[in-house]
């Protein structure tokens, strides 16, 4: 019995377009369903829908009637006002002192150098001094750094950071982070932007501490937003040529808080330092984290 070769070929040719169509349909389905870490991060950063169905009942149930029995004299009112005044005064003292300067902090006890401490030429230019020195007259500083981010082979990225200080009390900080994630059929990208004006709260030889306010932006697969942000950081110089740096900032994107944390160990050599550490980005329940390796130049 002869094999019906011609009939078989005709059957295959007739079914070939259907196979191509099914392959395209299957590929499109994979593309639409594939979601990596960056896509999940982007979804968490979208505007959340607020449930207002119970708003009316919540307002009605929170309405209370306050009644009191007994007499409340004018003397009692003055005592209450005085107590409130002391509380406000104490709060202002603690908050302003913590954020800016405690009274007497620039007195002779502290060498009268709170506002005049200068920058070192670069960290550990003087063996026992990091960024600031009691004996330096340098009023400005500048550094530029680049980092490589890695969370396995698929999620990688880089960041560049400019840190300029036109005065001993102020820093101008700008940063761009670019992350890429390789998926089966595509590559997702996420970019984050920071700009801060920082105040140098602690300017000692061994510890630098700053906090600031600025803007934080996100450019993801679907979310492209910028919002107000807060920044804080510190660097400790225990012994040459080593330091530990920590930085945390949070920005408000849509109705969500976009947080960034980095912890680094640095090793200094002349005007340069190599760094290794851990970096974490989070919004809602989504987290992107990994190891960072970088280099910084100081001027």
C-alpha cells in the first residue's frame, strides 16, 4: 500500500495558516499575562480607589454630644491655658533644636564653629576628619558618584548622583536611577528622579547628618508622576579609610508613598572611594531591592 504523500502535503499546507495564527495568538497571550517586579511596582504606584460607601455612616456615627457637670472657673481656664503654653513652648524648643540648632550650640563650649566649620579637601584628607573640619576654611564641596544595581541577572540598573554644597550648611542633591528587567518576551524599565535641598544638621569630624525637602519622580511602564519628598541621611567616619553611609527618602506619588533606602560601606583613597551596599525601593506592597556597587569622586 502506497503512502498518500501528496494528500498529506496538501493537508499540511491547508493547516499551516491556522498554525501560524494560533502561534501568534499564544504569543500575544504570553505578552499580556507576563508581569515582572517592575510591572508590579508600577501597579502599586497607581492611584488607589477609595471606598466612599461608608463615608456617610462614618460621619454620622462620629458625631458626639459633649456634656459636663459641675463648675469650671476662670482660674481653671487660665491654668489650662498656661499648661498648653508650656507644652507648645517645649515642643517648639525640641523640634527646632533637633532640626536646626539648640540654643548655645555655637557657644564657646562648642568652639563657636557651628556655622563656620569648613569642608575638608576630601574625606580623610586629615586622618581624623571626614567631610568637615574645625581647622578648614573651605566653604564649598562637590561630589559625583555612580552605582550599579543588581538583583540577579534579570533586574539590573544604574544610578548617578550629584552632591553640591555651596555653603557649609546646605547641600543640593540630584539623582537619577534607571532600572531594567528582562522578561521572556519584553524588557520593562523604571526610572526614579530625586532633587533635594538639604540642611547639614551635624557637622562634626566623625559624623555628618543632614535632612532635606524636595521632589521625587517616577517614570514607569504606565505611571509618570512627581511629588513632594523628604530626605534624611548620615555618614559615620570611625577610622580611616572606612565610613558607613545611610540615606532614606520618601516621596508622594499619587496617593502612595514611594520610599528609598540605601546602606553603604565606603573605602576612601585620596579623592575617590569605592562603595558596596544594599538598596531598597518600595511602594505599597511592592519591593525592588538588591546589591549596589559604586564609585565616588570628591572635589
